[in-house]
C-alpha cells in the first residue's frame, strides 16, 4: 500500500487520537472514512445547489417536470421483475 504524510494541527491530532481510541481503528482508517464522508457531503451539496439553480429558472424547471412526467410512464410498463 502506498502512503503519504500530511501535517495536521494539534487540535486535529487530538481529535484523531480521541477517535482512534473510541472507534478502535487506525488513524489512516479514520482519515479515509472522514474523507469518504466529506466527499459524499460535497457531492450532495453540489446536487442540492444544482437543483436550486434549476428551480430558480422557471422555464428550465418546467422542462424538467415535463421530462420527469415523460419518464414516469415507463414505471408502469407492465414488465415483471426477474
């Protein structure tokens, strides 16, 4: 496994130490989990911002609703699940 070193401030180090003791995980695993959670949070925030922007444009939002309505008809297509 490739590794890298990063510098963190004392407060972050204390938080990391506390979490490793409480969660019984390595520092690397805690950092990895934190980064994955942060990436997910950023993605969802970006999605929310994009929808807010879309909704603020009445024509674009109307087009979106029209497209959703067209796609919703495929749900009841009568095909059974495998």
